[in-house]
């Protein structure tokens, strides 16, 4: 399924920070719920999910953005995703919640 979001041309770093601030906790909650639903298989499910999320994120294609801006944005997005997944891994599987 393809979907398209029109972003205003005057987006600022503060806009993008707000977007990440909203999406990151939502992703963490979804992952926590998924892990709970998988019970004893939670770690296997989580690692497969991490692989899928990173693979799909690396395959992201944008339109209407200069290539250098797109590349830097994707690198930052991947770092945020990786940090979120690492935080989830720590919280879910080290027992220090």
C-alpha cells in the first residue's frame, strides 16, 4: 500500500522534532504490546521485527526532496529508529523497566 503525505514547504527543524516526539513513543508502545502478545517467543518476534523495520526504512524513497537532503534525512531517521529499537530491546529483555 502506497500513501502520500504533503508536507508544507516551510517545515522547520522544530516541526520535525515534534513529529519524532509524537511517533517515537507510539512505536515503542506498539512494540511493547506486540512483545507481550508473543509471550515466550517475544525475543524472536522482536528481532525479526527489528530486521524488517530497518530493511524497509533503508528502502524508503522520497519525492521532491534534493538528494543530499534526502540522504541526510534518511540517515537521521535510521539512527532514530535504531535508537528506539535498542531502547525497546533494553526495556523488554534486561528486566530493568
